[in-house]
């Protein structure tokens, strides 16, 4: 099986659903570690450990639910690279 062979359309559309176009990114200089965003993330992609907020890139679905509620605007959506 050729691993680099083009995927049939039905697989490509399934992959697009799984791979978000954008994901959340945190501005650590702005984030005050309040923890408000943590319970807002459906797949639990946000983690506050050792006083540093991180976004788990393989888990973030790009839903944007964390962005607007952040009181200091530390979360933005960036292109998934
Ligand atoms: S809500 Fe904003 S300031 Fe609070 S932990 Fe999340 S990113 Fe940081
Ligand atoms: S964009 Fe959605 S999935 Fe990603 S960290 Fe924010 S709330 Fe979680």
C-alpha cells in the first residue's frame, strides 16, 4: 500500500473534520493564570501546570469556546501548522 497515495474524497473530508483549521494559542505574557478557561474546554485541551497554561495541540478541536471568556484576551486562534 502506498502511504502517500491520495486519499479518496470520503477520507479527506473525514480528516478535515478531525484536523482543525485553527487551534487556540495562549499569550503567556498576558495570561494571569486565573484558570477560568479550563472548564470551558470540551475536550480538556487546556492545562494549568506549574503556573503555566498550555494548549494540548493534538486535543484542541478549534471550537473557540475558550477565547471570548478570557478576561485578559490571552487566548487567540492561530492556523494549525
Ligand atoms: S482565562 Fe485567560 S487569563 Fe485565565 S488562565 Fe485562561 S488564558 Fe489565562
Ligand atoms: S479552542 Fe476549544 S478545544 Fe481548543 S483549547 Fe479552546 S475550548 Fe479547548
